């Protein structure tokens, strides 16, 4: 008996299951709190780098609770926040209401967005679109929905930075990625970005910058913070839930990482420099 070739229908079903798992992953824990606690400055940094101004049509791809979208709305732009995981929108709406701004929240897959060609002046993503499994599809979609002469902007974690190394630490304990899925931190590699966007953009600029995470008083408490709140970390622990030895090894390796990366010896404080790649480009 031979295996049947994949059909468009079976490919569609597999993709739907994959996206369902991604939605469940990011709906677990409390990513809106992670964005607020650890990286509140990244959204405004991206908005500033993209030169967002009043009256522009702006799309925040894989927006989560709107770290960048809300900052763009505060600049006077007409903003759409799109994400595969609408469970995060309630937190975003509450933040937007407190800031006194309006954002249109739309459930959308970064790899197949329900928006017209050339529909936005600025298309951006703050450590969001990098987690979509198929990198080229995502880049193509970001280009497609940007008008000619419009701006594409991203902030992505680098492979060698703190978050990239966090993922490297979890990788031996995580389920194997689906066929064709790219590692998220590759979006923080300059050559990878050049290959993804190719001739579709001009004026491509990339700059490595640092944000500091200093939310928890000790590496141990920071480990427990990730375990409670961050979807990918929760998924790795759940995957090993029935193997106490592997759970203990994951706990040990995770704590070792956090002890090694902590940049302060001051009691009751931690400091983690997290490198990211700031990308801006103009659509041809």
C-alpha cells in the first residue's frame, strides 16, 4: 500500500489545524501582560521608526493586544490591528479605551489576510508576524497589502539575543515544528530579511537595538513568570507534563539561561538585555 499524494483539500485541512494550534498557544497564558510588563516601549519605537502620522492608514500585523497599534492610533493614524488570536483583543480594547484612541480589531491570519491589495500606507509588526510558521507567505502578504511607496516596518527578536536564546533553550523540549515552518528568530537575521523581501522593497534598513527586561526580582521568579504567562513556554512544559525527568531538566536549563543572562548582581533585581532587529522598507 502506498501513501496518497497530498491534495489541496488535505493541505487546507492541515493548515487549518496548524493555525488552530497557534491560536491556542498564544491564547494560553497572558501575552497582553507580557507585552505590558516586558516590552512596553517596542510598539512606540516601531511607530516612530515607521514615521506614522495623522491620517495614515496603518495595519498592525499579528498585533496581539496592540502594543504598536495603540501607539499608532495615538499618533492620529487610522489603525487596524489584526491577529490570529482574537482572545487578546479584549485587553487591547481596554488599553485603547484608557488611552482615548480608536483601533479596529480584526481576526486575521498573517499568511492570508482579508485585506485588499495596496490598502495601507504603513504595514508593521512588533515581534508578532515573526511567529507565523511560513515566513515567505507572511512577507508576501505584508508587501501585498502595502500601497506602492508605503512603509513596511518590523521589530523581530534576533537569534543570538536573549529571546532567541530562550527559544534555543526550549527547543529540545518542544514538539517538532510542522514541515515547512521556519524558526521565528530567523526574522532577526539580516540576510533572511533581505531574502524574504527581495526586490519587492527599496530603502531597506536594518538596525540592531536593545530593550531591557527588568520586571522580576530574581532569575527563579522570572522563570516562573515565563511559565505562567508566555504561550510558547507554557506549550513546552505541557508537552513534557508526563515526564518528570524532562520537566526537571527543562527547569534546570531554563534557570541556567536566566542566571547567565542576568546583567545585575544587585539583590532583588534582574536585568536582561534583549536584542531585536528594527526593519523598515519602502514598497516599490
